[in-house]
């Protein structure tokens, strides 16, 4: 059977980083089995509908590079892929259930349902359930109510005494008693289907073979199984995925600890590939030590057998940051520059050094990328390569005994450097050490003072590499400026 998997976003808000994990697993599973990955928009909850969310969700999935084979803006043989455009299909199917007795009209008012729930709660019932009141209406009564346009919903007729079971590829056999399942609403009074109705009809009609989704949906699955049964269809294969929690907190991701939305991670300067690599391990493990995975390798090694059978997996923000740094370090500086420019353009972020030629910026990256963990670090780490920094005077004297000594170091080096014509890092180092000896400066006081004078900072890449790159003229100007400031 052809593998067809889907991700079914609800446009109720911004896309969460955990959703991207689930998209990734579906995407990779489709690729691995030479199947299709489908996106379907589940927009039937009109009360929670957020304007523009569909476009933003699709955009962020694309930004992560997880393209789909069928769905909005792509089309396909099983469309439309937006549920609000499929209302007739759900109605037809609900009517079939009414004919077979698996579904029925319910005309109960909100008032009646509320008091029913209240009295069930007061009598200590474990769950509150609809009492099948309207199932007992005669055909004639139903007809009259429909003709008089009494508002109604359509419910599933769940018969008691049944055992509903399904086999989950991750969590194993799951069994529920039908007594524990409500006669859930399939079509709401606004004519829209509920999630349960629409998801089952669409997964069937779109020939979805496997459902990979968060384990939050496990309690819904028996309801879906009942619907498949009522329609006389075979359910797909289910594989639920562990929930993601904040490391050490045991609860879901929270803004308090950092970003939670998929787009925000990109805006902060995480690379999509690094985030995906990190997400691979939130619910899956190859069982080896290997943790740097390309998408291709993931497609190869991903299998439902290796999905973690656990309730919660930890989102380790420090690990993600480390991984991003790893990806940055291991990129060519030319590619990295390209990425930084695309990122800045996409998020309208001002970059330092845009008036410099690429060759220069690439050399800057050669020196600083070791220290970068996020794309946005570029602006801080690279700024003094492009413009003369303001140097805090207290930093200039921090590594020497007194202001006079700092001035004498800077003056000596300035005139020494003015004599050097072979301006490369090796030669600069040799010549600088000659001066140290002659003047009896300690390496630390001299080189730290120089470093601060030239960069405005005391933690930087190797000093002589910086001097070589910014050039003789610029170095002299900076030393001069520092001397004057003292
Ligand atoms: N629309 C549901 C959601 O928002 C889809 C759940 C499912 O995958 O069945 O997650
Ligand atoms: Zn009713």
C-alpha cells in the first residue's frame, strides 16, 4: 500500500516548534517510503479561527524546508485540502450515518445540555455524557422539528457494551470501553463538522495510510475508530508521538524560558537545519551515539520502531544553542554569509558591514564563526571589523598599572607598527614580541591593551589575525584614537 501521511494544522494561532517536529517526522516517513506528504488545513472551528494563520503556518513550514506533495497552493488529486471547502462532503457522510442509525439529530438546547451536565456532575459521575434524549424522538417528531427549522446538531450513536481497541505503533494496544465515550457531535449547529468527523472523513477520502501525531490525540482515537467502523472503513495505522516539555520543568514549553513558536527560532538566528537536527531527537533515537544528522541520514534511519515510548521528551535549549553553533562553525564562511544576508533580509534586520565587499566579510567570518552560536551574534562579534569602535577608557587601563603605562604601550606599538611593511599576522606577532622584550612589557598587559584599543573588547579572536584583516592604516588610526582618549 502506498504510504500517504499528512499534517493537519488548525489555523488557531502561531505554529509551535513542536508542530515542526511532527511535520518533520511525517515528511521523513513519506520520503523514506517513497510516499506522499500531504498538508490539510483543519479550519472548521470558526470560533478559534485566526485571520492570516493559514498563510503563516504554510510559510513557516516552507522556511524549515519541509515541502509538501499535496495540499494548499500545491493541489493534488484529493482536494480541496482546506476543510471549510469540503462542507458538502461532511454533510453527505453525516446523512449516511443517520440512514444507518449510527448518527442522529439532536435538538437539545444549550440550557438543557448545561443542566444535564450539572446534574451528572452533582451525582458524582466520572464523566458527563449526553443522555441520548433525542435518539428516542420518533421519525415524525424529527421531521417536524427539521421542517420548523429548529437548530440541531448531528451526533454519533455510541452503543454501550463494546470494546474499542487499536494498535498504536509506538504505544501498543490501546483499549477503551464504549461506555466511556460520549455521543459526540459530528456536525455542529453552524453546519460545520467537528474535528472528529472531518478528520476521519478526510483521512479516509485522502487515502491516508499512517497517522503520526502528538500523543494528545490518543484519547480522540477511539472516537475515530468508532466512526471508521460506522462507515465500514478500515482505519489507518496510528503512531502517536511523545509530548515535548521544557527540560527540568515537566511542563510544556513556555515563553518564560525562550521561544515557543517555530518562526521565532528562525528570527532569533537559529538555522533551520540545526533546529531540525535537534527536533529529530525529540521523540526518536537511532540507538547510537551519533547526534549530528542530515535530513538525508534521518530519512534513512527514521523508523517507527525507534520512536520513544515515553510521555514526555525534554526540550533542552542549551543543547539546541550548542547544535546551532556546531552548524555555524561547520559551514563555509561564504555559505554562512549568504545565510546571514538572507536571514537579515527576511526579518528586516540591519546588518553591520553591508557596505564592505563579500570577500572581506567572508574573512571576518573565518575569524568569528567559531564564536557564533546564532546568526544574530554576527552584529556583535563582527562590528569592530567594519567600524572603529568606541573604547571604554576603563577597559584601556584594565590590564596595565596606571594610565601612563597604557599610553606608553600604545605609543610604542604605534610607532613600531608604522615601520612594518609586511603586514601579515605571523610577521606582526614576531615583530610585536621583539618590542615586548626590548621594552619589558608583559605579553598580557601589552596585548590585552592593544586588543582593547583596536576592538573595544577584551574577548576576541587572535589579535594579530584581526590586525592583519583590518590593515595597517586602520590599526594605526585606532591606536592613535585610543592614545588620545587617555
Ligand atoms: N487539526 C488537528 C491539530 O490541530 C490535527 C490533529 C490530527 O493530526 O489528527 O493538531
Ligand atoms: Zn438532544
